[in-house]
């Protein structure tokens, strides 16, 4: 797997259900960066396109190393709209289980926490 690059374009949902409120999308890529596996470099952009129950609109990005299957944090490296010049930390917690939709698409579940600097 070392050196493989994968891209993703996943819905950002309020709850762990495909019929949950759509808050936006998370798009990006990850690269396997360790010969024996388990470590990846992730670049992801969170896109909130509509005024949702969160009350925000815009984008922000996070970039960093993740250990597959473990809770990880990455720095937030800027944004647009309500997130213009944002900085902080994006915490990613894998929730396990994959959901396959009627079209064969795989959905991997994560809990995201965003801690923005003031």
C-alpha cells in the first residue's frame, strides 16, 4: 500500500445515518506513507455550502498525519466565507463500520470535532 494515493468526496452528515441532515461535503486525498502501513498523510477540505443547523457557510482545510483506526488531530490551515483565515485543530475519530449504498459506494464513518483559535 506504500505510496498509494486515494481521493475522496464524502457527504458531511449531522448524524451517522445516510438520511441525516447534509451539512456539506468533505473532499480530499490521503497517501500511504509508511512501509509497514498504518500511517497516512491526509489533506481534507470541509465544505459547508448552505446555511444549515450549524449556522455557518464556507470552507476550511486540515492537513496532517493520521494513524489508521485511531483518534487523530490535524491543524486547520485556513478557509473561506465564515471560516476566512481560520486556524485551529480538526480532531478525527473513526467510528468503525462501512455503509454501502444502493450504488455500491462505500461510506466510512468519522466523528469530527473542530476547535478554532479565537
